[in-house]
C-alpha cells in the first residue's frame, strides 16, 4: 500500500516538486471533463463521479467557467444512482466556442 490514506507517496528529497500522482490532480480532472464534453456535449454529476473519477464535478466546472472561459450551463435533473434512488443532480451542458 502506498500510505495510510491510500495515496501515492510524495516524491523523495531531490526529486523536484513534491506532488502526488497526477491522475487526480485538478488539472487532470479538468482535462478528463473537457475530453468528455468534446465527445458527449454534457455530463451529470453521477456520471462524472462514476466514470471520470471526479468527486467534486461542480468545482471543476466552476474552474473551467471562471478560470478558463468555457461556457457551461447547469440544468437540474432527477436521476437514479446505481442503487436506484432518485437524486436531484446537476447536468452540465458544454457550449463549444463558435
């Protein structure tokens, strides 16, 4: 096991910037989200968590909107989770630049 939190260990001394695995960096999560948007056009909170491993998709969408200038709308929908319970979740709709 990597460490008691299940995270990749930090880089050792002399190995440059001390970072955990880049797979779940905010940048990597934003990139996965943008790749999905470019292919599918929209995503909901449940799918982002389950399929893209983004636990806080609203935060990544906020960054894409306000730091990177992307137009992404929010529509509230009722959707079942994998166990069948309905939840009110955000569905994010990407508008590619003209």
